[in-house]
């Protein structure tokens, strides 16, 4: 179980917070529903979506108070959902829930308007508490992620991470695979973590090796570490 870093006062809520789930993996959405069921007195899942288009339509229809938002999806991801929804429904609060703990991902969605960012290692009870807190106006982050936000915004509202042309060649999914690979995960473990097949993991690794012009996972790990992806 991981602790959360929360800014703001401890606030309770008199009713169950209406929550909408956005993630491109149906199995993961089912898991989140099950995890949140342990805190049914705090939160209520009113709908879910697996793509940007479904998310935009679903949020408009169900009018949730909090949206749990995946960062990486094939058709644009969390940043695109934020871009489309926030001007139309400014009262909706967004909490990013992602396997990624990369600084650039955290900063991008916070700049897009998300109120917090937690990783998928969080427990159901902790997630429910995070939902309640962002709805009440707090900002909630998994421990190591808060520093990314503080560092980014202390440099000024228009500052941004320095670009890396080689890193920019990789897709969001390739970055996720590379990050886990560099941490020592086996292909089977990466597949389980990202809800994809081992064959798909192998395909992503091959693509990363080709784009980076490296020869093996050990060189990839060093390359990822040099770019602070690990």
C-alpha cells in the first residue's frame, strides 16, 4: 500500500461522489470497479469509456463529478479528453490514473487541467479517498510524482520539459514498455502490467530497438536511465 501526498485541508463529503472511468482496457476498468466497491459508501461509478470519443460523450451524458483518466490511449489519451471536455464542463474534476510515472506524462495532464495523478499500484480504498479529496478541492499525487509538478511549475507557468528528439520517436506505449523493461520486468510481467500479449510486448521492444539503434535490453535500460525514464 502506498501513501498519498495531499495538499489542502482534510474534507469529508456528505454524499457518494459520482465517478466516470476512462481507460482503453476493459479488464482494467472492471478491476477498478471492483476495487472501488470496497468504498461504496464514498463513491459511485456511473459510467465508463474506452476511447476519447466515448469519454467525451459519456461525460456529457452522465455528468460525473470526478473522472478517473488514463493518460495513454490509442486515439489521443487523457490530454485530448481534457482538451475537449473542460471548456464544455468546467465543473468536472479529473484525476489521472496511469501505469506511467514519467515526469512528462504527469506534467502534461496537470497542465491540461487534471487535479491529481496517481499510479495504478494504488489500492481501492486509497483511490476512493483520492476521488473524494479532489472533488473537495485538494490536489492528490502519488508520493514521487508531486516533486515533478513542483519542479515544473516553480520554473514558471509556461515552462516545459526539454525535448529529446530520440525519445520523441517512441510512441506512448513503447515508452511504457521500455520503462518497465528497464526496471527489470520480464516480457510476461510487462504484458500482465499493461494488459497486452507477450507477442505485443516483443513487437514493441523490437520497434524500440530499431528506433534507438540499440542491440539488446541492457543497452535499452542504460538508454532509458540516461533519459530519466526509469
